[in-house]
């Protein structure tokens, strides 16, 4: 077993002596337990999760689905960016969801703008799907579809071989398709990336770097 148990543990004793878990000598990726908890991963607004250390190749086609819950109107959802210009990015800016893609010729953006500024940032779960098919990109939020025209139709491949950053990214990492530096605060679940016939569900507890992220434990809406 190489990853932690997604659970709450309390009242642990060793040789009849109760351990004091209020003042540990050291702590890593351990959060408090919540009275009401939901499936999902909690992002506290200070960090990020880094996935696929060896690099994720976006190339011509990718379909991203996830569910998010937040009360913040700004926050990075996901980014994959090369050191050059090729990249993809998903973010919430002023309560809108933006999906940016740069296949090398220039950035294009599909924007979902809800009727009310806070209607996506209401603390309830919302389903997002972002699709890149060669030069075409689209967003589906809670079943509402938006797309954008791309003037760079000859440029079809985002040539990345870089980690996937979720919920934010380190200060020293370049992200060509994100405008926000705000880390996401809220909960994410069911992150799936699909390329052709290959579908991958990402487990945040297996991230190679986690900062301010607590897998498998999403506090109830009262938090």
C-alpha cells in the first residue's frame, strides 16, 4: 500500500496511552474530520494538486469532465502547459467558466457566462465538460453548451508533455492558458480525461504533489 487511507481516525491509544492528535510533531495532508462530509476532494484555496509527473500529452483531442462546488468567483480548475505556448486551461473568473486552448498559433477561449454572477459559485455541485477536437473547442456546463470560432484552423495539436495541475499551480511553473493565479477553494470530484478510447479517472490521493488539498474528504455545505 503506497497511499493513505481516506478516513477519519480518532481515539488512538498505544500501550494504553492515548495519542494527542491536537499537537502532532509533524503533519502532512491531514485535515480535520467533518460532521457532514461528501465524496470529493477539498481544496482550501492555498495550493494545488499535481498529476502525471511524467507529462500529459494533450495533442489533437481531449475531453475533460469534472464536478465542482465553490462559493468563490475566482479559481484555477486545471492547466496543462508546455514551456513554449502550447497549452490548455480551465478556470473560473468573475463567476464565468473559461476554457482556453493554444495549439501553437494563438490562444482561443470558450466562455460560459451564467445568468447571475454567483449562480455557479453557490456552493452547489455543477458538472463541467470541456472538449478539444483538433482546432474546435467547446464547454458544457450543467447541460448548457457553448463553443467558439477558431481562426487558426491549420493548427490542431497542443504539444504538451507536462504535468496536469489542478486547483492552482506553483509560482515557478508557467501556465500559458490560465489568466488567474487564484487557487481554487471548494470541492472537486470525478475528474476524468478521455482521449479516443482511453478514459482515465484521476485519484487525487495519488498526486505526486499536494498542497492545501485533502483527497476523499469534502466538508458539507455548511463549512
